[in-house]
């Protein structure tokens, strides 16, 4: 297994297209538009949510999120910061984000997500998989203090 991207020469227009997908995804969330949110995903995508629910396929992801937007996620905003974009071939990318879902401006972005993106036959980038995790800074700090070798170089 290589830790280096297979296609490190990614151009700015390619990066912009990847960022644009995540912006569309974020905008759909912020409008409470489940159909538009689901359209950002492939037909066979997986979405492993923060609470551990697994949704499969853009239509199911959109339908389920519309139900959430119509209830307890009503009026929430998705805040995202892209930490890393890596390309693996012409049509695959892995993106790591820090983010949160709140009704107000968050004090800190307390969740991480790993997106696997693919470029479809129509040339559009879509989410093939996303997995969301809560960042636990206290537990992380304790781990790093007790076992310094566990601290990643980018921390």
C-alpha cells in the first residue's frame, strides 16, 4: 500500500471541482433540501452518520435527510473546513474535513469526515462514501501524553 497519492499533479481546476461538490453538499444541507443533498451522492453510495446509521444510495440518503431536515435538524447549518484532498487516479479522491452541524456559529468544529469521491461518466464528482466521527480532543491529548508515539506528524 502506498501512502502517496497516485496522481499528485492535481491541477487547481480539478481541486476546484472537488471543492464545488462539497460546497453543493453543504448548501443543500443549509437549505434543508434532502433531494439536492442526496443528488451529491452516487446511486450506490454509503453514508455512515455520526450516530452510526448507515444509509445506502443517494436517493435513500436524500430521503432520510429530508426527514431529518423537516424535524430536529430543521434550521441547522453544516460548517465545513477541508483539511486534505488526495487524488488516486483520474476519477477518485479522498477528502478529509473538519466540521459541525449547528444552529449558531460553532465555537469549534468538533467532527471529522472522510469522503471518498468519484467522478461519474457525466464528468461530475459525487460522494461514493462518507464516514463521520466526533473529535475527542481530551482523549486524544491523554493518548498523546501517555504514548507520544501515537501522535501523528500533522497533529
